[in-house]
C-alpha cells in the first residue's frame, strides 16, 4: 500500500494516539513490531499516519499494549479505516488544506467552545460579514477566491443545525460587536443574526464588556474542540500564518483554564444579549 500523499489532522492524530498507547505500555517500536508480527517500519509508519489503519488493527494494537480505556479505544477505532468522501473534499483544490482540517475537526466534534476579541465567530457569521472579512485578506484574494471561502464557511455552519446540532459556546469581547465590519448595514445584520442564534438551545454567547480590565489569552482567537473522549480534545489557534493544532494534555488543561477565566469575566447570556441589542441600536 503506497503512503498517503497528504495527511489530515485526523490521520495524524490517530497516529499520535497509537504512539501514546505504545509508550504507556513501556514498549519500543521494535518491541511492538515483534508482538504484532510486523516490521518496525510498519509501526513507525502507522504512528506517523503515513499508512491507513483499520479499526480491527487499532483494537489489536490496543490489546497488545494492554490498553484498558475502552471508551478511548472505541473512539480511536472510529477514527480509523477508509471513509466516504466528505463535503469538504470538494474544496481541496481551491482552499488551503488547513481550512479542510478545521471543517473535519468540527464535523467530528462533540462540542465547541471559542473565544474571540475582535472578530465574530466564523460559525455565526453572515455571508456579507464573512465576505467583508475575506476582502481584507493579505495578500488580497481574487473575487472568486472570496466566494469559495464564503461558501465554505456557510457549509461549516451546518453542524449547528439539523437533527443533532452540536453544543457551541462563544466568549466574545464587546470590541468584536463594535468593529463595524462591512459598514453599518452589514454590521447591524450581523448583530441581529448573532442575537437570534444565541437564542438557540445549543448555542450560548457570553460577552466581555468594555472596561472589564485585562483578561487571559492576549486576545488570540481560541477554538476548543471537544472530542468523543477528553483525550481526543483539540485546541486550534488562529494566526496570520495559519492555524496551529494543539493536543498535549498540558496544553488542553491550559486552554480550558483560560476559557474558564474568560467566561467568569463575561456577562451571563441574557445580559450579553441585552448588550448586543444596545450595540445594534447604536450601529
């Protein structure tokens, strides 16, 4: 079987978790290969995500490593094997790979928790708001590239709707409400959309008001993606140079603490909606 040309975040993560299971068992990759009747290169390639691994193979490896966390093993088995082509694959030739990785993470998430200081959360943006943002990208995007990104963002928002919408918690600074992206008409429509979405059972919006003082996180956008089990949570940090994916236990603990402290600083959902309403009237 030839190696994969490109790895998704899910494929890389599965390999990392298989390595963690082996290391917890105190086994070298060579020892693991002997136990499982394969060569050492096979174990290394599986742990690097370079080769596909079946759900059955994941369970076999877990047994050979004396892994006892059945919930984690089941979750890893679900991540394995071949999958049907997903909707985001339609954009592979026209969008950066990291954007597809984010969509895949969101699609598999048990819940999402995000914090932003100056931008609206992507999953709650209107098309006009998203379009205005993408027109400010450096270097500038061609009009058709802007429309690809807007359409992709709207497709991502599907996880908040349907029969089993995922829980989505947003911590937003008042500065984001007052940014005025796209001009007064677009900004007002965006605020009205945000208020409407915040009334949904699966969506909670907390706003940190101006004048609340310093807060942790330095204003960096944070997305905390809850996996099917806590060990498979992921933090994504959005930067000008792309998106960084974090999954080490210490990193997960750190960003859960940051988000907890931000939420403590923010207003309750009803008071947050009242503040959104006042800003909309001023826009």
